[in-house]
């Protein structure tokens, strides 16, 4: 077997539907200074991967063209604090849907005790996103209330558990009664079926929200602002319901509200390293103490990445969808 090659998932034709994802034989990546080579056990599947597959989310300069923003596996060639044989999970700029991946050594974290590599593969992208947006940009504090949409998505499940671990109250929305019930099981104090009830009115009735994690946009924004407590923060991480919103300036002023948002992938390597250090210090102890655990809904083999994307697009999952790249 040629040790210089590996199986990875390529997008046939450069863009397309899930069926465009095909296994391909590609050169095994070589780590540069400060990078580690990881034998990938599993890779998380995320919505930005869908956007990239469709041609709408190109990788940052220097990142592989192949998909995959998070992995877990075993270090083959170490750097920095890592040695061959260490079990790590890591945030990537791309290239995770493969048998091997190179990672900035500063963007890797130790796999928490008690987690499988498959479970750990679903941590980095969602944990980094929630930490940066809910706890840094949103400045969520113990005793405050977080409103999070998409309660059973990978981000939603992570946000619910991390906010509860930090001592915050959580109101979650979901589409359908079954998903709302699952959100309560995952730790939400209140779960609202957004298909059956006006979430904005309900949140106001429940005392309002201090921080809103919004991946919807569109007409959700006005209801969020109305339900926001004075001094509250709305943080955008996606716009699945519409990329433009009407902003009532006077209402914003009355609420002394902050509206912000961010993306993770284009951030500098140094910024991602800073986030990794903060997450290891603050979030990893929550996992160790059992306050937070990744939820894996479905697992697909690497060569069925097309089915994993179709499952994510269908939207009936709870937690993460993961590809297993090595047994």
C-alpha cells in the first residue's frame, strides 16, 4: 500500500448536491513547522460543509480544498505539546473528511477522558462557535437567560449544555413538539415549539432573554429584540431564515441592546489558538464533571459522506452527524 496516498472525500465537479461527494485517492498531507499529522478516526459534519459543497463557502487561504472542519484521532507526527500516539480532537480550516489531516498544533485539544474518538470529533466546531459567540461576544453570565434557536442541532445541543454548565437559564426553540421535548431532556429550562406558538411572546412572558444565539435571522430578529431584556445581546452565527433584517433604531436604543455576530473559519491561526486555550481551561472541566457531553445522532463511514450530508440537510437529527474515517 502506498503510504504517500490516502482516501479523502472530494466534490465531483467542484460543486453539487450530496451525490457529488465521492471518495478519491489524494496525497497524504505533510505537516509544516508547528503542525501535527493526525490519523483521523472520525470527522464531524457541519452546515458550513454543505455550503462549501454547493460552492458558497470557499476555504481560507492555505487550507485544503476538501471538506471537514473538525476531527478526532491519533497523532502520527507530533509538534509542540503533542507526541505520536496522543489522542486529540481539533479544529481545522478544511480537510477533515480524510484518513489523515494536518493541524496547527495549537488548535488541537486532548480527547476528554470517557469519550470515544467518534464523540470527540463532534466537539471542536460547535464548542468553538458557542464559546466565541455566546460567552465572548454575548458575554453570557451565570443567572442570565440564553435564548437559542435550533435546539436539537449540533450548535443548539452544545449551547444548551454549555449555558447550563455555566449557571445560566436556557430557553430553546425547536420545530415540532418532539424536538422541543428533546431540548428539555438535554437541559433546556423551557422549550418552545416554534411551529405552534409565537416564541417572542412566550419569551417575554417568561421574563425575557439576556443573550440570543440566532442562526435564523429574517423575521425572527424583530421578535428577539422585543423579547430582549435591557442591556441584552443578540449574536448572529447564520441566516437560515433570511440575510437581511429590519432594525428599529429607537427600539434598539431603548433596550440599550447590542447586535453582533461572527464567523469562525476565517479567524487567524493565533485567534483560534487563543480560543482553544480558553476552551480547554473553561469547557473541558465541564465535560470532565459530566455537565456537558457531546450528542452523536448518526454515524456514517467515510465513503458514505453523501448520505451524511443528505441526513444533515433533512434536519431531523438531534446533535451531531459524524463520519468514521478509520476503524
